[in-house]
């Protein structure tokens, strides 16, 4: 694409609404090729959100306002104190689904143009429009001209018929409306939507991983999301409703302690794999309802690990099953990148390699320069990726496609209609 969705000097904002935290990044477009400078950061513990779903409008709205307000204050020197008006927002993968389609258009012996590709994408969008779904992404993943495969760049090539493989990501309308209601009550307009694992992948993956095939597993508080990349494009998304909060809840129940204490123990002493010293290492567990108890309540670290490991094993087994069911097989590649706040449990990488039978590395937002240490970890991958999406991949936004597709002259439209429908 030659033009930009936002011109040089524009201020853009990303709002990442998760089950454990709500984060807002504000950035300014530095140049004409979409490079950005981060100018504002705000994050707040989530309220009113469970497993990516709004369960209390007032609480969710309050947490969103606090995160946005903190980012606005930090960016005030650049924005001159003007409040945010537009944000790009994540869509939890639990509320979306993938659909692969093939769509063909006649090019009548001419060279393929950008508009020909957009006509194919617009036709695909027409096929999935409905009252119960919201289109999130329309992504061309492969091209054929007159039946010839393996075309990566069709623009400028001549032929009679262009086929485009299209990956459509659609969101369930009801949960998206609830989320939009919270955001609009904060006097913000949603300028774009992006699938959470897609955003995480854009922030974490290097170019070769995107090109050769890689699976991103974004482990959040309430959900674990999956995104598969191949040929530099997103080709599949999915999610399972299990995340870091479920591990915390297991610890709280297993050790009969508070959620707060369980989260602290998970962070300080947790591991997905047992070690030789676990039996000797003792952890003090505050008894439930007796936070000020003077008598220590020690348990071996091995007992904590024995609670954490089964939940992680279950999660990875579910991820493995989803990838097998997707039918992508070798296309998904031999590489997995783990990211998200819950991916930081020690031993998780090794356990994941065993269950997924792939090479696994931990991912963090490596492509956004100048991130402070506090927000440079895996928990903020999706937030950073939202900014990359709106600057680099805006041509996948369904509204952008429909707004820019050109049908041509009346005679051209008539010829195309006859060719495509008879």
C-alpha cells in the first residue's frame, strides 16, 4: 500500500482489554513509513471482565477510564492535554472464529491491480455479512491466476481470472457490543478491531517465523489464544477458555488460601516442572481467613508444583488438539512462540516442547522500540501489537476494503457482472 491509514505526526492509541489487566499505549507516527514513538502508557488491574467477557459494565468502564487516563497524563506534553478520541481495541479469540474462503474475479486479460484484489476481498465480505457477526479481518493468503499456483505478488501479472484465498476472522456480535458500550461510555470511538493473538504475533515474531510458519500461543489470565502465521499472513486463530487465573484458583483451592496469596506464591515460587530441591524448599501458606496468624503453615514447594503442572499440561494438550483439528499440519511449522502474562511460569517452555512436539521460545514485544522495562514483558505483547496492526496492516480492515474498492465504469461493471454470474 502506498498510502497510510494515519499520516505522519498523528497520535494513535491501543486499548488492550484483558481478564487480568487493561492496558493503553499512546504513540505518535514518526515518519511516512509508519514508524512510531511511544508517548503514553497506562495499565490497570481488570475489573468486570471474566475470560475476556464483560460481566459488569460499570466496573469494566471504570477500569478502562483509569488505564486511559494514566496514558493520557503521560502523553500530555505531546498531545497538549487533548483527550483521546479514537482507539484500536483487541478482540479476545474466544469471541471470534476463522473461516477460509476462495473468491474469484475476472480480470479479462488485463494486468492485476490492487483494486482487483480488493474486489475479491469485498465479494468474500459480502458472503459472510450477518446480524450476529462483526467482521474483524479480511486477509488475502494466497493467489492463483488462470489456475497457476504459488503466486505471491499478483499485481502487474496478466491473465483472465484471479483467485484469492481469503482468511476471514469474525467476531460474535453480543460480547463485542458489551465491550464497545464500556469504551464508548468512556467517550472513546473504536477506529479498528484486532484479534488478540494476531496482535501478539505482530509484536513478537521475527520476519522468518511469520514467513516459514509459526504458531503463537498467547497465555492470558482468562484465556489461551492461538494464532498461526504462514507466508507472512495470519491463517488461523482459535482459543481455549483456560489461563493463568485458573492456575491461581487451583492453588487457592489446593492450599486453602486466598486468591491474593495464591497469586503471590505462583509468581514467587511457581514452576511447571519439578526439581530435585522441591521437597526441601518450604513455602509459608497464609491460611484462609487467618491472614494475621502467628503460627507458620509450611508446605514443600513440590506440593505447589504438583498443583500447577497438571493445569499447564491440560492447557498444552488442549492447544495441541486444536492445532491438530485445524488440519494445518506442516503449514503451521515446527516453531511455537509463547507469550502473554501467564507464559512467564518457570518450566513452561520445557513442558510445552514436550506436549506440542515443536521448538518453543518465549516471546516479548521486540518490535516496539523504547518500551520501559515495566511494560516490555510478555504480558504487553498484544498491546504493542495493536499499534503495529493499525500502522502496518490497516488494509485488512473490512471497512477500509469496502471504502476503497472501485467498481469501475458502468460498462466495466456490466462486463464483470456478466462474466462472474453467467
